[in-house]
C-alpha cells in the first residue's frame, strides 16, 4: 500500500501545505488506498521536500510526479476523458498554483502582520514544536523567498500577486460543477489543495478575504472537502 508522507494538519485540513493536500485529495478522489503519515522532517524525501510517497521499493517526490506515477501504476481514470485543450488548461492552472504557493507561504512565515498568529496556531495544534525551531524555519523560509523572488516584494505587493492568481482561478470555476464538467478531475484536487489552505485558514489574510467573497471558489472547495473527508 502507498504511504503518503506530508506535513501535519492545521485548521481542519489534512495537510497545511497545498502540495501535500493536493496529493491527499487526488488519492481520495481516485479511490487509491493509502496510509497517511504526518511529518515535519523532509530529509528522507527523494527531493528533500514534502510531500512524497513510498510504494513498495519506490519512493516518489514532487506532487505532479506522484500523480503521474499513481495514475500509470494504478490505472487512475480521473483525467482519461480530457481533451488536449483541457490538459493545456490544467498545465496553466498548475503553474498558477505554483505562483500562489509562494504568496501563501510568504503570508504565513514572512508577513509580520500574520506570522505571530500562524506561529501560535502551529504551537497550539502541534505542541512538540519549539520557538527556537520555528524561528529557524522562519529564517530558512526567508532565504527561500529571497532567492525565489517573492521575498523581495513588500507585503502588500506580494499579496497583490496572490490575489491576481486567485482572480484567475475564480474566473475558471463555475458556480456549478468542476473545472472540466460535472465530475472532479486531478486539477480539482490541485485547486482544492491550495484553496482549502486559504478558506479554512483561521487567520484573515487578504487571500482568505478574497476566497470567502467568491462563491464559486467556496462551493468548489467545500464540495471537494466533503468528498475527501470521508
């Protein structure tokens, strides 16, 4: 059986990182049995980052690589009927989510308006975490943001970038159904991974305010959440 290793939950979602929650939701929607192990230490991961899966002798990292591996090995048909144009749309959405990831992470670890609340929430839900460990993680993330580029933005400018990503997603998600019709596909799992980590986030960032104000995003998030929470 597959074992999914990803970050621990926060605010009622199965993983407080968008990529791990994306893989979790995909496996649930695909009906592929798996065990879920929550960890903070990514040193054993194939690429030194979470999430990753272990399936027998195979260890697979990177969320998109995991989805491709599981789809091929287990015959997942979530995307079997998609057209070439729909697959192109999926790639563009995936890259938009990659951009949104950095703003979401920045809002938690670097934006001083929200960092203390995030730190306290982590400590409350995961008492094993220490102030020293969290400060080291904050400093490490600050370096990541700087070299990626988002760390050179002022907070409001960083948020504006994330809000533009969310606006693009809101325009793609209808009030009924999913991105490609009446049934969810893999891209819906990907969107859920990020939107759920904004919508259920118990801290009122500009990103959350945007999501709450857009019924299509909320409906989509809650529908996938209900489907994968059983």
